[in-house]
C-alpha cells in the first residue's frame, strides 16, 4: 500500500507556513534533548523532510558530512521560501515512501523523523517506518522521533481534530511514547531519553505550571542502534581464520 500523496497546493502551503522554526518552549526543550547527540553526526537522513528546515537546524549545530532527505511529495516542485535554490542544494533529496526507504542497510549515522508517524492511521505502517529507519541506521548510530501528543485526554487532540485536520488534506492520528519505546526496543534500538515537550498555553502567555502529558505539545524519543553481539562460536571461528589467539 502506498500512502496517498497530499494535494500539491495543500502541501506547498504547509511547507511554506512551517519553514521557519519558531523560538518556542518545545523547540528549546528539544534542543536540550539533542545535546545527547555527538557533535559530529556524519551522514544524516531526515525521513519526511518537507522543505529541509530541520536539516538546516542540525547542520548549524553539528558537523554533518552528508545530508539526505526523503519525502512522499517532490519538494523540488515547490517554489516557496522552504525550497530556495540554496536550500535545495543543502541536502540530497529523494522522493519516496517512509515505509520502503530506497537506501542500503547501515547507510547513515543519524536518522530522524520529526512530525511524521502521526500521519499514519494504521499502526502497521508506523511499525514499518521504524523498522526501515533502524535498517538504514549504522550500528552505534542515533535515531530521533517526534510527534504531537494526541491522546484523547490531551488539549492538543481537540485542537488538532477541530482545527488543523479540517484545514488540511492530511490527517493526524495518535501515537504514544510507550508505543514508540516498544518499537525501538524490538528493532535493536536502545532508548536513551523520552520526554513530553512544550506547553499548550504558551501562545496565550500563560506561564507553565505542569509537565503533564495532557498539556504538552510534542513527544520526543531518542535512541541508539545497539551493536550486534558476537557469539563465542563466531569469535573462536574468527580467531582461527586470522590465526590470533
């Protein structure tokens, strides 16, 4: 099954509206969490890259050897501020599906998707997305996933369903930290940190007085791909081949 490509006009509007990363509480909290990442990220991949704003964000804060981005919509068709000629050449773009990434195994040092998994209603699709990201991630490499807090008891859920989903051609579905934690662990990804970020009432100038999930905006989880353990049998075989003891 292939995810329906958003209407060009709707997707262009979204990319242009969101290309600037605002100085908000959740972004500041996200930046603090990203301190867990090494200064040198190496080769990176953003899955669901839109106009590439987060690729630029990471490149300003880390050493990036090569940057790649993939999205179901061909961003090269968009002539908004998010896809200026300069930004188009800031990373290598491919049009493709997050569930079948067109990259080799163990190809990237850092793989991330920010605001992607919540667009998939079927949990089997979310499972496949994480599997694919784990597949193309090198051993010892880092992975980051963010998504809005959309539990039915959260304020963000009602805002999304009553306002955002009615405005756009794409929809949002609930994903939780426990669900992502389980998927990480099943794909040999060690969970390093998981937090709820932001404050629902920040745009209204109301001071934050709780970190409860119901009032947060974004959930973020960071992981690292574990190194495969070498069995004693394989280790002894290797010693025999190399002549080492």
